[in-house]
């Protein structure tokens, strides 16, 4: 955690880095996923040392989020790799030298082909009438939300991709390699829990009821294009997600109280 970072109280906060957010106390939706799996897994995830060199590799979903939601930040965080023939010894040396040259900047290296794909995916979002309408709303990207769950007393946090406070809408961007498995992904990644968890957070700090919408963008080409879909959970799925959320928060607080994970 950076020396200048101060733990915020409850509310919506801009300007908190992704690293500081993830190092903040409080349970996040991904933390709830680990609690559901096993409390021991949550502790492991929180304390196990990370290989920072490996995590610097390109995360395509993260890069797309940045280009779509924070285009001005994209060139600060990513740098295009020169065209190099890496099959030759000379090319391998050039690639290694380039990677070494950008270490100090902390930028992630991205190929020209990946940049082209990212731009086409972004264009696909703005070609979809519903998705474009949402992205054209007056909103803020990557703000951090901190609150206390009233029922359990748990300190909670979330980081909406795009928050439209005037329209009371939370927008989450998802990339998917196989659009035919989107329905399955709601179960696999518990997106049905993310919806009520984020809405509960915004309700706690603003007093307002927010809607939650997913924008899915394919990373695989279909007929030369990258498909886009906008999904809103039905009431039954939200009810199920809220029950899961409450059970996970209770288990989390029980583990804290008893110091038994």
C-alpha cells in the first residue's frame, strides 16, 4: 500500500489506485467467492506471496477495460512492442532489451495485433445501440465504494467499472471468449452475487436504489466482428444472489469473530 494512501471511511472515492483498493481492508465480491469456496482459501488469497513478474503479463480483459473506460490512461499503462522477429537470436535480444527498457515505467507491453483487436472490440461496443447509450451516459470509471453491511457489521468494498450517479446505474464490463457460455458464466463466476452486492453498497452510501447492467464483449470473432450483449438479471436471479451474499457475509463475520478459518 502506498505511503500516501489513507484508508477511506464509507462513501464513493475517486483516485484510489487499483493496487491500494485491493490492499484495503474489507470484504469484496471476489473475497465472498473465496469464502463460499472455503474460508481457508480466503486467508490464502489474502496472505500468499504473489509473483509480481508473472502478473505483469498482459491481462487482455484489464487492457480492454482501460481502453474502453479510461482511454486517456491507456498510453500511460501500455506500450506497443516494436515489430521484432523473435525467431532469430537477434530478435530475441531486441525483445529482451525492449522489455528491460520499459521496466522502470511500469508499463505493460502489448503487441500491435492485440491493440488492433482491442480497438475493434471497443468499436463493437459503440456500434451496439444499447451499449453505446449506456457508455454515453455521464459516469465515472473505477471509483471505489466502501461501506458497512448493516445486517452483519462487515466492512465491504467494491469498485464499479462505470458508475452513473445521475441515472442510478452500475455498469460492469465483461469479456468472454465463448458467448454461448455466458449463461454458464453467471454460475461459474457468481455474477448473480456481484449484482446485489454492488447495489447494496451503493444503497448503503447514497440511500438510493441502483440498477445493475452487464455489458459482455466477445474476445472471439463471429462473422468478422466481436459480438456485444447487454444483460440485466431478472428478479429471481437477484433474489438468489442476495441470499448467497447474506450467507457469505455471515460466514465471513463468524470466521472473524471466532478467529477460525
